[in-house]
C-alpha cells in the first residue's frame, strides 16, 4: 500500500478504492460469469444435469468474494490507524450503531427462518 498523505481522501487511489467500494456490483457478476462458463464449457450434452449446475455452486463461487469484502471492510475501518482518532471521538457512529445494525439483522433473519410461512424450506 502506498504512503497515505494527509491531503488524500483515498486509501490507495481512486481506482483501487472504487474497485473495492463497488465490489457489490462486480463480484456477483463475476460469480455468475464463472457459473455459466462452467456450464457452457463442461462438454456435457445439452439438457444434461451437471453436479455444478445448482444454486449451491453459485453460492460457493460468490461466498469467498463476499466474505473477503465483508471482513476487510470492518477491518479497514476499525483495526487500521486511518480512522483511529475519529473512532475514539465518536464511538457511537463507528461501533455502537454498526453493532446495533448487525444485531437487528441477525434478529430479523431469525424471525424469517423460524416463521411458519417458510416451513416448506428444508
């Protein structure tokens, strides 16, 4: 990583930061491209079922990209010295609100998982 100057608003460069900020756009598209390429170049006859042609395979391709983005973003904000002083000045904005959003997301997902309307799902 290049030396960050005080006048710069970019972690590395506008291109590098934009690449990772918009990972939610390119990562699913890249996953779908890989997924459909596996199907197209498999050599199987048309209409034949492939073990890699299901939603779990698509999720398995996207999961590493998704995890990489979700782990590196909080690390970049909370564990590097870039925002350390600002986090100390305003912990509500950088610690407590994200923790509340995380807890609410988990609670909401549990409500859907255990709701009777979704009993048909395994």
